[in-house]
């Protein structure tokens, strides 16, 4: 049995990034499912793993950690994955670090807002969100995509240069999340679409689709009842967003 345990729900983009990275690099791990829509992250058992009650979480022997990007770099270093994932070249490494720092506030939040207004809020409230709020969330998302294309991709195949890195993995996986809100983020964006294709080819399409099959089937997910405690947390998050 592997010493490494990853606590995951593949509905979560950060969880998918960690899962795909471990699988793509043949890192042995125990996959401990923590299902968000069943409230597993509120359990006493999971609280001992991550007091923040968030996933993904990592347990390596007695060592515990949170934060998906930190986990990716930990695994890259511990398992000595190919250099392109987190380059030893100072400036390529800086490009990866730059993107990972930027995306926390410029990719993840806009993607999450689109998912909230297009999918989760109607699911929770049982009614459509006013069009102006949806338009505002989509406009913010579009601005982030433009900045990603112009600042971070430019004319390069990948964010750090000619090979895939953890920045590209995190980037594409996070953007895929908006597809649960019936938006294809790669439509009418040929540069972004070509980048996604290169990333999927580098990872392997079978693995990529395996990790994304649940979010690409969000309508079935929406038909399943939510536990009361999860529903209450989601309502509170929506009110805070408003």
C-alpha cells in the first residue's frame, strides 16, 4: 500500500489537477474520496486530516498538507518528476510560479462565479439568476481569458515555454470547470483551444477525460438531492457572493 494518500472529489478543479498529476507521473497513492455534495468534508474523520475542511488534502505518512498548488510542487520534488513539470531553469520556474500566484485571484474566482450563477445558484434557489448578474460574471471571466492568452501564453506552446508544466495543468483544468455552466470556454478562442489540445495530448486524453467525466455530466449531478448541511453552506456562500 502506498504511503501517500490524496483526499479528493473530482468535481473540484484543484482535486482534478492533483489527481491528474499523480496519475500522469505514475505516483502511487491511495485515493480517499471526500464527496463535497454529501458533506464528507464536515466529518470528524476528515477534520483530523485538514482542519480547514477543504479538499484536496494530502497525507504522506505523518505529514499532512493542504493547498493544491503546494501539493503539486511537493510531489514534483519528492518523486523527482520530469524537469518540465517544475523546471530547474530559473526563469522557466519563475514563469510557472508567476502563473500559479496569478491564477488564485484571476482564474479561480471568475470561473467559480460563472459556475455559481449558471449552475449552482439555480440549483440551490430553484430559479434563474438575473441576466445582469450572469453577464457580469461572464464578462469578468472573459477578461481573465484575454489576460491569460496575452500575458501568459503569448506565442508560446505552453506557459513556461516549449513543454507542459504544472501551470498548464492547473490552468486548463480550472477553466474546464465553467463547462458545468453550459459554457464552452474554448469556443471562439483559437489560441486557448490549441493550448488545451496540447495540454490534453501531453497528459493523455483518456486520463484527462476520466478526471472530467463528472463535471461534463453536471445535469445528472443536479438531479441528486443535497444533504441539508451542504445546502445551507452553499446558500451562505451564495449570499456572501451577492
